[in-house]
């Protein structure tokens, strides 16, 4: 591929069989920071244009062989319409000027000319074509925006992107193309829509895989011409001989990768993509980013609204259930008839009061965490003391549910800086989850060990497991994998969110390994470095 210095220079192809004139023009243009190559015939010019992009062609009207300057001009306008052509002639007449301009030349030079006229003509032509290109892009953008605005209200994401791709192909004179959308859960690029050669395109691509994956990783526009064998990065890839030129662009929104847009030109349209086309494809990519981003935002909003509704339903249920139990027990205690179950009724009331107290405490802790007002009391503590208390408190609960409770606490773990009450709460929330979702006869293992940098506390169960698509969401506030009103195990969906917040306050992290039907393992990583010691001093 071209180096950065060459990419940033305007590239000019000089076509003249007069070596003296060609040499003079080359020296003048290169001294003004243009990149220049020279050839002596029209056929040679077409051959080099077929393999390399040039912004401009300076061609003499009288050329050797069967192709003069006018014939070369016609071929360039047909095959490479974005290339600027300036015709040079020693026979300058009004008729010659009119002919060259009708055929699409941007300007002409009458020989002999001095270097100032040459440079001014080149600069003027480049500026004129730049303004023309920008106006075309703007008109295309306005037309596309108006068209989509009128028809987008009832269209799906795929329909909008298909519409966008069709317009991109039309405006950029391409034959086939595709739009890949990045799936954050699978971490893959998935083909959302395609026009032309659908059967030859891989439907799912990893970041860094193939040309699409390369562009997604590099986040830079890529133009490829006439096969892949001359590009070292892609020479081992299977060739697509029917493709003459390709342009691939990342779809980004505020620096975040959303997808990749690909356009191809085939032998039916032997016009190569140019550097000028980068601006046009970026326009379409920006619009694609808005389409993808808006649908992702809508999906996120729907998700949050669903969480809110489920939360309100769960709070209502969670508070009503113990209240009903307390109310029923109170009525029985109020019965003047002597009851043998008075002690049981009092225990029932006590258990449900404790249950309500835990619910309210979770809500208050969550509120404090959200506002940053939760106070931590960091002290050097042996993590084994916290875990042994948890074991004593949970042993009976696991025994009631006939779950085997395995404890593997490494001996000799030195004290680390933690808030023992909050860490108890975090691990307690993980153990409570295992109680809910591990069936009778299952196993739960509480393990603690240490390496050079951190202490690891893991809770492993043989429960129902969690699908990978939920792994990034389970720490969200009020999120529950099954939030329906018919779910067997209730809760507010705050347990993991609170645990994650507590661990984060300790400069640690929680990692999950889980598959549906194969149980789950939550591992807390707590640093045992000087960073936590300085945090203790700050908080004290």
C-alpha cells in the first residue's frame, strides 16, 4: 500500500512524447509538492490509470500511436470520471478549446507556457473540481436525507440500511455492496444487508478477520484495485476476479464502532474508486451510523422501560408477600381463642419483618451508591474472617434446600484492606443467588485463594446457568434474566448490581463464567497492593 507521504500528495500523470516539456513540467510540479509520473502515449496512460489512482492527467493533444489527447480524454471521462484532465496543445484555437471542454476537459494550456501559468492552471482546476465535488456530495446528502425522512417512519433497521446502500451504489456508480453491523454481545460483524453477489459474502466476520474485519480494526477507509495479489496484507485471500475496485469504510459514532460499509465495482463498470470517493462513502457511513445508533438507542430505551416496569412489579410483589404473611399471623394472634401456634406465628412475623428490612436496606444502599453517598470503612482485615461468618450464616439455608455446600478457603492469606461489612454483603448477594437458582441436590462451592497481585473469592454452583447474551447485563440495576411475573424466584434485581458496586469501590472486579444448564461461577478479584492501603488512608 502507498505510504502516508504519497497518500497526502496530489497525484498527477503527465502524458507527452516531448521529453523536454515533460521533464520541465515534472520538475516544476514536484518542487511544489505534487507527485508526478510521466508516460509518452495514450495507451501507456490508460495502462497506468488502470492500476493506480491519479487526481489529474496533463495530456498533450498530439500523441504518438492510435490514441491522441482527445481520444485519451474520452476514455478517461468514461472510465475514470473523477480524474481531472487538462489538455496541452501547441495549436491553440477557439475550436480546439471548445472541443476539449465539450469532451470534459477541465482546462487547457497553450504551448509554450511558463511555470506560473502551469501552476495556476493546475491549482485552479483542482480547486474547481474540489468545489464541484463538495456541491455534488451536499446535493446527494440533501436528496438522500429528504427521501429517507419521508419514508423512514415505518421502516425497520434492515430496510433503512438497504435503502441507504442502494443510494450509495447509485451515486458512487458501484455494482454491489454490503453493510455489516457490529454485535457487541457476540463481538462479531454481522451482515445486515447486501446488494449483488450475496452468495459470495461471508455472513459473520470477527474483528481483524478478512478485509471487512481489517477495516473494522484499523477504522480507516480502504480502497483496493484489480485483485489482491499486489497488497501484501491481503495477497493470500481468495481473489474475486469480477471485482475491479472496492472501497470499504468503518461506520463510527462518537468513536464507537457500529459496522462497516463495503462497495464494489465490477467488470461491467470498469471505473476505479478514487480518493475523492472517500468523502462520499464517509457521508453514507455517517448516515448509516445514525440509523444503527438510533435503533440501538431505541432498543436500549425499550429495555430500560421494561426493566422499570418489571422493577415496579417486583417491588410491589416483594413487599406485598411479607405484608400478607404478617397480616395473617397478626390476625391469628388477635384471635381470642387460645392458639398452640403462637410461637410459630411470632417467628413467621419476625422472618417476614427481616425480609422486608432486607428489601428496604437494598433499596437504600442502591440509592446511596447511585448518589455516591455510601460510606465505606476500609480496614486491614483477614478475608477468611468474613467468609467464615458467611459460612455459618448460610450453612443452614443450604442444608434446608438439600444443597451440598463446599468450602475451600486457602490458609495463611494475609490481611487485605477491605470494608468487611460491605464485602460480607457482596459475597452474601452471590450466595443468595446460588440458593435461588441451584436445584435440590445441587452443589455450591465457596473458594478463596491468593496469587501475587490479588485475592480471589469465587462462588460456583450447579444451577441453571446464564446465557452469554446476558453476561454484560446482569450487573445492571434491577436486571433479572427472567423478569416475568410468573418467575419462580423473586427479587428486586439489585443483588448483583450492589455486589458489583461494592467490589468496584474496592478497586476490584467480578468475572462470570456460565453456560445455560451448566451452572455459574462468579469470581471476585480484590487487589492486595498498596493502592488499597492508600485508599484506606483517604477514607479513614
